[in-house]
């Protein structure tokens, strides 16, 4: 591949966008649609020039890379529409596949930059459950296994400083009764203005005064601590840009 400078510009624009999107996602659990527009415009111009130069002397590799990029874009759009993938994460992967088909900073990686990024992100995302399980085991915290892998107890008075969802049903009384909620409770909390959502508690404290007081009286309360997938995607993208692909690494070990 030659004339990779346009892709370097596009890759940098995408990286800046991913970093900003990660910050938004971590802070508010949403990414504004306008976030993707600057990188799409810059990357669109750059990738058109890149493909123009490549198809002056097309090769099988050139055609296969273009085909993979198109397949990833269609696949991610389909996953998001089917509810299997968040729209912000899908838009990030579509932006990446469309505007940075190969890394300009390292050799070509298998099967593509976008797919290597996605696999890298999946592996990185597994670090969080492992870290939480280790923490909770060392501290001898008592909770269902799934919650030990996805959450931790936090002080009630600092609850709104955290991100995630309440993982216990608290009933006021003397004494206060507590019951662990099922894993699906956080999904239901996303679909309605629920007091289980820490974001709702933080943004509308006047609406949830009673709940906040009750949570503080508990001393500590279990929450599910979900790291936005946009963050692993960004880290996976950085690794892929530098030429690290988990599929490549596995294949190299098998050969």
C-alpha cells in the first residue's frame, strides 16, 4: 500500500473522536450524534483519495480490504438495528471501517483494522469483570456471583459519584430490608425513569429525595459498575493502529 498520509489524517481524526466519545459516554452514558460528523467529513475525503490511488493499480488485497470494510459497516448497522449492539458503539465501528480501512502506522493486520479493533475491545472489556471479582473476593464481599463480577458495594453518601445501577431492592422499615435484584433489572432501568439508575439520581436529586435518603441510611449499597464499551473500543483501536491484533497473535502461536 502506498500514499498512506491521507489515512494517517483520517486515523488521527477518528482517534480524537473516539476519545471524546468515550468521555461523553463515561460522563453521561450517551454520545451526541454530532460527535461523529467532523471525523466523517475529514475521513471521507481522505479515504476517497486513498481508494482513488489504490484502484489506479487494483490488486486482490485492495479489493478484499474494501469488501471487508463494507461488510463490517453493514454488519454493525444490522447488529444495532437488531438491538445486539449500542448505536453509539455501532456508529464508532462504522466510522472506523469506512474511513480507516487499514492502519497507516503498521503492517496490515488480519482480518482488518476494524475487526481487529473489535476483538481487541472484547478482550479488554473482560478485564473489568476479572478485576471486580478479584477485588470482591479479596474483601470477602457477599453477593451473587454475577454481581461479584459486575459490581461492588459503595458508600451510600457517595453513590451519585459513581456510574451504573443500583443492584439491591431496599425497603424502608425498622430494620431496613435488602434483596439483591436480578441482572436484568439494569436493562429495565434504562427503559424508564427509574431510581435504580445512578444517572437519574445524579441528574434529578429533587425527584428522588426519598430514595437518596434511604440509600444513605443503608451505609453501603451494591451497584453494577458498567464500563461504557466505547472505552474498550478506543483502547482496542489504539492497539490495532500500532499493529496489535489478537487474531494475528493467536494465529502466530498456532503456526
